[in-house]
C-alpha cells in the first residue's frame, strides 16, 4: 500500500485506490445514490404491476384494502418518520464531532424504532391477517364479492410490505455494524461516510413506506 | 470534512413535524369521500413527504447536481415503465368496434 | 428494390434447392411483401455500401510503412447532419407506411364470416358457426373475409398462417382475433408460433382454401346437423341458464335477447359493449362486471365448462340477438 | 505522457500476475485486473456449455423429423442455450472482462471505486452460474430464456425455479458491476482526463452501466414474482383470477430489450478503439459516437413493446413502440457511418483485431437493418416468432457482440498477458469465424421469411436444405472458435514477449508495462491530449 500524505493523516481510513478522503466520501455517496436508483426500479417493477391491477380491479382492491387497519399503518408511518429523524441526528452528531455516546445513542434509538415497526407489522398486522385467512397461497378464504381480485390485492400487500420489511431488517443489521464502529470511535468530522451512506439507505426505506401507506391502506376512501 | 453542510437541529425537527402533520393529513383525508380525488391527494402528499425527506434528511438540497441527476433518472425510468406499460393495458380495449354492430342502446330492463 | 437485379443469378441456382418465397395467398400478402421487399432493398443497399466502402478503404489506405502516421481529417458537420437526417427520413417513411398497413390489416371488414379457434396443448380445434368442427384443419371459402376468434385452454399459443402473412397470439382467458381473405384455392400450412411446451413443433395444421360451392358441400357433409348456436341452446338448458335467463322470471334476472353487440350499463356506472369478451367474462367470472339493476346472483361456471362450450353458449346468445326483431313483432 | 517506452519495458519485472501466487491470492484478490481474468475464465466455461447446447440443436435440425433427440430434450437445449449465452456469457462478456480490466487503466486510476464490491460481484456471478449448472445437470428447464407465463408458472414441470433463481442472483452481479463503473468513471479519472478526452470504450461502458443499474432490478423483481406465482399460485400472472400474462411480458422485456444493448454497446466501444488504433486516426465524429451511446441507452428503454406486436398488445401501444424502435436505429447508423469515415485516409493494417472490428461493422449493419423488418409493424406480423428473428438477433449478438469481444480480447491480450499470439493463426481464425457465421445465420433469414417458426424440434421437409446449410456453417463457426482458444492458451507460455505497446496505439493503458503493475501506473498519469491523437500535429494546432 502506497503511503501518501493523506493516508498518513488518517491511517486505515483511506482505501488505496482513492487520492483523498474527500474523493472517497463522494464516491461512496454517489455509489449509494445509484444503488437507491436501482432500488426504485426494484420496487418499481411490483408497483407497476400493482398500479395496473388496481386500476383494472378497483372494487376488489378497495374491498381488500378495507381489511387493513389504518391505525396501525398510520402509527407505523409515525414510527418510521421518527426513526428517520434520529438517523439524521446520528449522522449530524458525527459531523459536528459529538461524543461517541451521542452517536451511539441516536443509532440505538433508530434501531429500536425500526424493530418497533417490524413488531407492529408482525404482531398486529400479519398475524391478524393469518388468523383471518387472508394470506394468498398459504391460507386464503374469503366469501365476499370479487374474491379473485381481493386475493390479488393481498398478494401485492404481502409482497410489497414483505419486501419493505426485508429492507428494514437489512437496515437494522447495517446499523448494528455502525454501532460497533461508533463504539470503537471510528467516526469523526473527517470520517463519517459509512454513517452517511447508511443514513441514505435508511431514509430511502422510510420513503418507500411513505408511498406504501396510502397506496395500500387508503385506497378509495375509508 | 470540508464542503460538507451541517444542517441545524432546528431544521431537522421542523421537517419531522411537517412530516408527521402530512401523515396525519393524508390519513384524515382518506375518510373524506372525494372519489378519484382521494388517490390524487394521497399521492400528492406522499410526493411532498418524499421531497422533504430527500431534500433535508438525505441532504439533496445541499448536494451538487450529480446526485440529483441520479435520483431524477431513477424516477424518470420508473415513470417510463409505468406509462408505457399502462399505454398498452389501458388502450387494449379501444379496439375499433366492428361496423356491423347495432346502435348503442342500453340493455332492456324490465321492472 | 436495388438488390433484385444482383440477386437473379443466385436465385436461379437457389430456387432449385429450396423455395424462395412463401406462397402469397391472401389479400394482404401482396401489401406486406411490397414492404418486405422495400426493406430488403434498403438492407442490401446499405450492406453493400458499408462493405464496399470498408473494402475500398482497406485497399486504398492500407498501411504502407510501419511509421506511417496519417493526417487527421476534421469532422464535417454537414456530413454528420446528412447521415443523421437520411436514416431519420427513411425511418419516418417506413414507420408511416408500415403503421398504416398494420392498422388497415388489423380490422376485419364488415360482414366477415366468423370461425372460432381454440388452442390447447398441443392441437388446434376449429369450429364453424354452422356446427362443423375440425382438428388441425381449416376449410375456408376463397374470396370471403374470414374473422378468427381465438382463445386458449392452457398456455399462450399463436396462430400463424405464413401464406396469408397473419399471426396472432392465442391467450388463455381472453379472445383475440385476426382476419384474412384467401385469394387462391389451395392448401397452406398453419403453425403455432409461440412456444407452448413439449410438442410445440407438432402443433401445426393445414388450411384448405376451396371454391365457395365446394366449401358449402364440405360444410354440409361435416355438419352433425347442429349449429354452434343450437349446441349452445342445449347447453343453455342443461346447465340451468334457462331457469333464470327466461322471460318467465318476470324481470328478476336479465333476459339475453338482443344483448349481443349492444351497450350494457354496469353497476359501477360504466357502459360496456356486450361483445364476445364481455359475455365470456360474464359466464366464467360473473360479478366482475355486474349489470346495473340486477342482484349479482349468478354462480360462476369457471371450471365447469370448457372453452368450446363457452363459444357455443356465446354463439347461442348471439343468435338471440338476431332474433330480437322477430320477438319484438310477436 | 512523456514516459519512455523502452525504459518501461525493462522495468516491468513485478506485475499484477506475479505479484503474489497461489489460489488464495486469486480468490481473495481485489485487483480489478485479476477479477477481469476470473470473469474471463468463468464466462469461457459457460460459453462452452452454451455452445455445446447449440451444437446439439444444429445437429438435431439436420433432419426434418429431428435427428438426435426427443422434442422435450430439444426444448431444454434451446432454453439452456439462450439462458447461458444471454445471462452468463454475453451480458458479462465485455463489461465484466474487458471493462473490469480496462476501465481503471484507461482513465488512469489505481482501481475501481469499490474493489471489494467488485470481487463480491464475481462471487455472486459464480453463485448464479452454479444454480444454472445445477439446473442443467439435474434435468434442465424447458421454458425458453423468456419464461413466458402461464407456461413457466403453471405448466412446465422442469427446473424453472433453479433457472430463475440463477438469473435473479446473477442480476445483482450486473447491478454491482454497473454501479462500480459509473462511480469509477465519475470520481476516479486521472487529472486532465476530461469527459471529452475519454476513450469511446469508456463512454460505451458508461452507457451500458446505466442500463445495468436501471434495467436489471426490474428483471430481478419480475423473476421473483414468477417464482412466487409458481410456488404459491397466487395469481399475479394467472388469467384464471384476472392476472395478465402480458404484464409479465412487459416487465420481462423492459429489461430484456435493453439487455440487447448491454451486449452490443460495449462491443461498439471496443470497435471504436480498434478502428482508431489500426487506422491510426482519431475516431471521426468523436462526440457523435460518444453521445449516440447515451442516446441508445436511453431510447433502448422505450422500445420493448416491439417484442409484443402480435401478443395481443393494444395496437395504439404497438404504434408507439414501433416508432421508438425506428428511432433507436438512428444512433446506431450514426456510429456505423462514423467508423467507416474513420478509415478514410487512414493507415489501415490488417491485424486480427482489425479484421474482427471490420467484420463487426458489416455484420452489425446487417443485423441493425434487419431489425427494421421487426420494428415495422406490418412485416413484424409475418416475421415475429420465426427464424428471421433468430437470424436477426444472432447477427447483433454473435456477429456484433461476440466479434467485438473476440477483437477486444485479441487487441488487449498482449496487455493482459504480456505475450503476443501468432498473428497468422489469429487472422485465419477471424476469417473462418466470419465465413462460418454468415453461413450459419444467413439461411435463417430465408427460413424465417418462408415461415419456419423458431423453437421447433421438427419441421416440414421443404426447409431442410437451408437447415443443413446452417448446420454446416455452425460446424465451421465452432472450429473457428476453437482455434483462438488453443493459440491464446499456447501464447501465455510460449508467445513472444509483447512489450508495453505492440500496436503503437494511443491510450493510457498502453503507457504502462505489459502486464501492468498492481497499481496500474508507477505514478498517476496526467492527461494533456484528446483520445486517439495519432497525428503528429495535434488537431488544435492545425486549426490555428
């Protein structure tokens, strides 16, 4: 590894292919933004299918949507927004060079909020749907009008919320790693790119939910 | 690091409050029957919330052009996919009506 | 058609070994071929132009000494604009030409004779309204526009008659249609052109284009005495449709006389034309597009009747439409 | 650019190949050059599997009733051939092998932006390949590479899941590779390497990466939906519950049509390099060629519906897609004209890579123009789903992408290995490949026009002569591909030492020793001139 002036100043922080920490930081940020564009298309594929079916089979989709608990959806929206705030504050604490316990604290709260979201999702929503026999492919019985389209709605509901939950679980895993890094005092006003990049990802997961909530829970009025 | 904008806590909290209010608004509006208006309002609010998160929490407001181009490209490609797919699905039934079909009268209804 | 002259010699040799054109036996085949040959001409022209230039430059400007360094040639803007505009112009002309032809070809002429096609792994079943049913064979009269209404019982198939230059996917769960008017008496191949499983390649058949009197004779010899509509009427009774959809129910359920081809008001406020696709849905998936003014009480017949019976039922309902004037008089 | 070439060749004793030894040093490497070679080995293996399937297919079609296998087996052969050649050979071929090796070298960087991610991409690719090979060994898949529903979701009883999973996994390898390239090209360029000094190969890789990043996730999610549908029968594409099989086709082709450009755009980049180097001239209309790459990447996302003109798609959508499909031909035409114009008043040598490049230009012209038959609605109705389509896309993918890949491998082989291959054999192989290719695929255009549908295990006897011609061509093509495999392997040990710049080409990669040192350049190069400045008088001065 060639030792330039920059690496000497920040040993172990600068990877050898970069000229400076600044370039490294910008490259990582750009990489994450591009990854998020990829994610937009990833969710976009399902959203396209969802949009079209929803237009074609609106009555059935409204019917299905009315099985969902708006309250839990709204509470979860609040939980995720709050977690985004704490995430942003965690990044900020590193930017301003706050004590590592501050960063650690914000990261911890963010993780807890993420876990709370998942808990609400699992315990109050999915389990409930399962008890009500509303899980297509596993146990689906529904006697009202438009049975096929209600089933289709639940397909998308589980697929979209499941995909979102998966992203959140991965996010919590990333935050756990960051906590470890923060504990070791790796972050400073000079070096916080992993923190910022993970933040971008976390906020993106929040944005996905911001769209899923009205699209799934609030169809055609209540 | 040089050139990095540090957003004041006050701004973050302000954005948070705005987001919560918008979330409450979108939930409340769902109970007001507006027909297609419900969907339009819900999506408009969602877009506003996305903009707030992206601009402040994700620092897009303080970033140079490139990140904006990336995210706009992502959204544009999504729009292409939805629009062109919809252009098929929604015009498929517009096939020309054969001229031998009778005049359009509604079905006889007997009461 | 620049390439035509160049092709003459190889054509004579090649023509002995294998056919050079598929037979052109429908009214649209000639039009499609005109476009095809124009495109071939354009392709040959540019291929020869590019290969020609490459060979010419290769020889003229071959490297003569190892240390040779050619002078730069400045990019000429007019040249760049020319070879941007010329392909654009050619593309625009071709697009308009092909699009007009396609739109024209996609609409069956008024009063076309209708034949029904069902694809299933791995055979074609064809039904004439008069009752004749064929497997992997299609008899049609020459000079009569014929509309094929097609559906599949399982996967996606594709009905392709090369001699007529027509092709269309045959999908499960909906009707698609194409039309043709044969111009020459003879036998032509048809094939499945959408991969559909193990015996995809065996899903072929033959079209017999006959003079009209011959066709009438053939039809008479084939018919088991019952038209599709008549078979449909029997089904209508045996499946119990008649118990509800009859005059005697006093308007609790809709009667079906005169429905076909007319607008129907749906409960959600939309108005829809009761065509084959609508009737198919109404029978196999009642409740998706319920009619205004009636309780959605009809049970689904999905799984109880096959595509063939569906078509028979629709043919019967269609025949009720034509009887409408008579009922009105009575 | 003032480094003395002679001095360089004497210094090059430690390079990326001999800096460390042992299997572990390769499997854990983060050096973009070594990762490029890892890809080269993997895709060559996959190519041989796919080519084996193709050979059996051509043998089968010697006889109208099918010469060697049952239809079920034939269906598996063409499915495997398509899946492997598209996803495991063509898509990673130039980007992952040459792109990995060259992008940092050409822009004067030490490595790609995320070397560990780069290695991860390769492992993901290997994992995807293993799923696919599992599928091949344990019974195969018979859906075709297109996986049309409801056949793939409900009717096929072969290993659809393994195949879909293989492609799904490999997709992430493409995404990460594309992401890495975009960031590298944006952030890692050497001082003075402005956008308009970049070699055109970089422009085309950049355009390709855009498609990787924005297209591939849609394929991934589509196959995920297919998997879900197949396992749980939830009805997303099942017409019985209102699902729309055409929606699958839309989502599939949203990626899979741009994927064609993933294959051919990098080859266009390679050809730009080759034409410039072997005629010793700056590419004519540099900026037109550069921007046409971006235009192709963009428009390629608007044309996918031309695969569905006879599918029951709305005719209005058909009109839009047809117009767009005609439009995408224009930037391709601009490229062809500019390459041809580059030859004008050049100093053209007939080295093997140049033969491939010129072959590419001609064959791509034919492939592109026959694409117009399929963009044009009325003729597409007749030709869709026939051998005409097969011939057309093989002209683009084999006549185009593979020719470009072979040309590129030959051009940069001295840089990669430090050795020269026997030039006479290379030229002979190029000619054999060109001849064999045309004999294989030209008859297929005629078969398609005559009305022979694709994916037929047996066929009417009238088509036999043309099919036998095609099989004969395929035999020649196969021999043509074997020759380079032998002499390139031979040259690694016995070839004469190449020196840093055997072709006397311009470009940063030629200003470092062959093989390059681990960090690519002894010191970060500073770029002061445009790409391809072969002329002794720089163009800026001549204008004064």
